[in-house]
């Protein structure tokens, strides 16, 4: 009986990584996370296109209040939203653990190289941040982008901590799933490196389409850069750092500068 049970256990990894299982697993992970966000963003973009007035006169609101006038309830909703958004990451970690490859460590999301990850992330953020802001301003000016409002939270004590947590959540969710996990699965399914790069980059652009064509194209280009860097370093860590710094800069920077500088569009 023990020998038979051992044979069944030994056969599980091979069965669990069959192409059919991997395809189903990948579709389900995306359907529960950023794939669904891509469909939602498309519907939102169609709504913006068909609404009277140009795109730049409409707002894409991020980090809004869930319970205006009730700060403690609002905080509870904010933390709940951040925590539940990370559930797909926990699912991916579980699925990678079943492969017996070390979980998220196999995609380079761990604490084994904190300083190199931090240094590379800072350099990436510095390079992409200024270019991304310039691209957004141009895209909005020519009518290809909505006015992005990174935050409209009330002026309460938890505002900036929540903005930072939201940025960290975005970074972990997107880089773990869209780069590390997706590229691994597509490679196991026999996709060519170029096809996998296109799929990852288009997916990243798709769930930013609610911002407009500029948001789609800008994030797709960022996706290409991130995939190439991931393949060079074999680590998601630097990408998470870079993404977190970019979003912290956008969220906190908007909160500090909106209405105080002429070059930053507001609604």
C-alpha cells in the first residue's frame, strides 16, 4: 500500500505540468487577476470613446475613497482591497511550490539579493520615470489619453501609507504574474521567446487601456523593457522595486503637487 501511494505521489508533478493542465491553470490565473483587468479596461475605454467630449477632458481615477466622510471604514476598505488583490500572487506561489522548484524563488522574487535588486530597480525607475511622464503629457495633449488622477483620497493620517501600500501591491501583482509566472508558463508550453514577449507586453498594456491609447502603448513598451531585463537577470525582484518606485512617485507626487504646478494636469 505504501509503495503504491509512493508511485502515485511520484507521478503528480509530471501530471500537474502536462500542457493541458498548464494551459488551464494559466487561463484561470489570468482570469482571476490581470486578464480580467484587461477586459475591464477595454470596456472602460470603449465607454470613454463613446462619451461626448475628448478623452483628455475625462478622468481615470485611481486610489479613490470607498467611504467618503467615514475615514475608519474607508481605511478598512482600502486595506481589504490591497490584501485581496494579492491573492493571485499567493495562488501563483502555491502553484510554483507544487512544481517543487522553490516557489517564487524560481522567478527571482525572494530576499537572497536585496541590494542588487534595489540598485537595479532604482536605475530602472529613474530611466523610465521621466520618459513615461513626458509620454503621458504628450499623449494627453494630442487627445490620446484621459487625464490620470492617481489619487483622490481625503486628507487623513493614513493617506500616504495607503498610497505606498497600493503602489507595492501593484508592483508585486503585475511583475510576479505578467513577467515571472507568465513567461515561465508560456515557455513550458512551447511558445517562442518573441511570442512570449509580445503576449506579456500586450497584456501589460491591455489593463492600462482605461487610461487611453497612451496608457496602452506606454505600458506595452515598458513591458518589453521589463521582459528583456528579466531574461537578462532572471529575477523579478528588480522589476518589483522599479515598479513600486514608479507608482509611489506617481501617487505621492500627485498628492503633493496637484494644483501647485502648472504642468501637471488635474480635473
